[in-house]
């Protein structure tokens, strides 16, 4: 199976209660992942105007 490197983890915090930020390398859209115990969730990270946070592709490590 081919390794797919479309998403990259750019931030992580915590060990038991985890919060991470993932960036889609194709679109630059940022996602926030939060896990606590046996539950977790993933959603688009929004700015103060309610628009998705987008990282320019030139700023993404390859």
C-alpha cells in the first residue's frame, strides 16, 4: 500500500487529553483534532470571521 502524505500534523498538545492541528497539503485547510479518553473529534479550524484557516502551500514542509 502506498503511503499517502496528504495531511501533516503541525501542532500537538497534551498526552491524555490531546489537541492537534492537521493541514491538508493540497488545499492548505487547517483541521483541529481533540481527543479525551475514548472519544475524539475533527473539524475545520476557523478564524475570527468564521472562515477556514488556510496555510499557504509554500509554508508547508515536504
